């Protein structure tokens, strides 16, 4: 593999990671506020179909992306109303929504299968595109990829460096304390859940208008992406930068599956195509595996240098969810 081919491949990794990154950032915001949005998988499918359908019908990429975000926001609003106002189980409502959205996308999307319409094109940033290696890698992408870069920074700064971000952390960790200090917990949970849903919707329409252009129904290859985004959110410890690393790792594994396929002709191509999914799940298991008693007993039996190295790795991967995640808040 030549250097140019490698750079082009890695640039594709960054581009294909963008929609997963949007979904993970949206779920991170929602869960930081204390609401689990398990409708992600269905939302991505419905937003991909709806955004593509509107883009084809209007000839406008702008309205296609807006439609995808509106779909994501509306699905999240249903979840928020059911769980925050009606006090229903977030997990149960999320599962029902993801199945309903998935089936709706397949049913309503039939007339648009195989059609063509506007497609997001790349735009090289002047001057920066000429930087050796990094120019071709980072700055010859489409607009959504650039926005994904900014999204990581904006969400991280918002959560950790602003007063509203501290309030966001408070309503997810100790909502009663945040309420005493003047925060309208349930209203903020509504806002952040809908905002997170809009980002998840943006993820779906980014697929159908850029990364995996078009709508192909059950063979679109999008079913399951939402669950991967959920696992990356957990792997990322509800931290935007660490979660971004998980998104790029997943995209890299997908790319490696394609690259290694010619070199491993004896392995069925389907195995390499689905390998990133179980690998990400396996990685997720290491996030909290260090808390298990059998792990501690096993570590105690190995030499000290190895034990310390493994313990440091497990501590680095360990993450705890927001304390009030999935717990309804009563102001009285």
C-alpha cells in the first residue's frame, strides 16, 4: 500500500466516522441530562430515509438535512414526554420507538429506493489543504466532516467549561441539588433530549446524503449503527473527546475489514464486514470489567509488573454513568 493510498483511506475513515460521531455526541448530551435515548437505531434509519426523500423531492440538500434533524428531534420529544412527563420507563419507550421508526422507514421509504438526487460534495479548505499529509487527511473533506470536528470541541467546552454545562452535569448527577440551586430540571431535560435527538437525526441524514448515499431499505447497511453509537457513548465514559476516539476506532476497524479482505481470501468477506461490531462490543466489556471480583483475583495471581500495567489500563477504561441516568425527577 502506497503512502497516498493510506492517506486517502484514513481520510475516508474520518469522513465515515462523522455520522457515528454526531449520534454519539447527541446521546452523550441526552444521557448527561439523565435521559437514555434508546430510539437511536430507529431514529437514524427514519432520518436517513426522510432526509433523503425530502432532498430528492425538493432538490435541496439544506432541507434534507433540516428534515433529518427535525425527525430526530420529534422522536426524542416523544421519548421525553413519555419518560419525563408521563414517568414511563425510558428503556421500554426507547425500544418501542426504535422498532416503530425502523419499520416506518422501510415502509415509507419504498418509493424512494434506488432514486438519485443531490449529494453532499467535498470542499477543500484553502491553504490548509496544502499542508503535507495533514492537508489531504483533514482538510479535503465535506462540510459535515468539518462540522464533526467542531462538534467534538463545542460539546466538550460546553459540558466542562461553561456554567450551563455544569448545570447539565448537575441535572444528570444530582437533579435535586440542581433544582435547589434554581435549575428547572425537567425543562432542561426536555431541551437536551430534543437537542441530542436532532444530532442523532443529523447522523442518519448524513449517511443517506453523503457517506452511504441514497436509500436502499433493508440493505442500506444502517440497521445496527444506533446500537454501536450507544456502546461508544458508554465506552467514551460520557466524555466527547474519549467518545470521538471510539467513533474513529470503529470507522478504522470497518476500513481495515475492507483492506484486509484481498489479503485474507480464505476468510469469508461477511466475517470481515461484521467484525467491527463484535470488536466494539468486546471493547465495551473492558470499560467496567475491572470492577469484577474475578478480575481482581486473576490479577493477584500474575507478576507485579504485569499486574500494575493491566490495572492502569483497566482504570483508564473505567467509566461511571451519570448517577441519575434513567431516573425520573419529582420536584415535590
